C-alpha cells in the first residue's frame, strides 16, 4: 500500500478492546499485566512514538478493515475503528500488529524502531540480556 503522510495522535481518544491488549502483550513480548497498566503503557507509546496513518504500512501483514491506524515507530500498528458513540476523534483499538521479526519491545527499542524504552517489568532478565550480548559477540567475531 502507498505510504501517506503521518500526523500526530494528540487529538485521538482510544479505547482498548481485550483482544487489542492481548495482542499487544503477544506482539511486544511482554507479560500480561492489569488492564490499567497495559492501557497506560499503550497510551504512553502512542503519545510519544505514534503517528496516525490512513494506509496500512507494507510491513503490516493483515487485511483487517480499519477506519484508521496508529503506527508506533517502525514496530507496531494499532488498528482502529471509529467509535460511533463518541465524537470525531473517538476510536476503539481492535487489534495490534507487530513487525515481523521484531516481536519484542526491548529489541525494537534497542534497534531504534521505537524511542520509548519499555518499563522495567517488560525488559528481559539480566541472564537473557547477557545471553543476547554473548550471541551478538560470537556472530561478530
């Protein structure tokens, strides 16, 4: 699909379905948390690193219908449907898509696909980080 000019997300009011929150955890590689905590993290991501786009990016492998999308960095895509009960800026997130091969928020941040650092609870343990570092050193060297 052709790329379109992205615009800021400040005016959007987004409600989150259970499915969208589950997909966020799955796509971001983060553990399930309470609904308020997940919604707060998603609001933070959308506010700091999200852009409204009208066409699905090429990397988003889905054919879901949508009224609008929010692309978070080069990493996640929030699929939105208009919420007819609200005003023109009210939407419901029906699912979250992840960029193939970048399923984990810490790795996406590390590779510059999002400026937003994951919260401590979403970061891998020290043992996992050391194993990744050793793997990169072996490949490099």
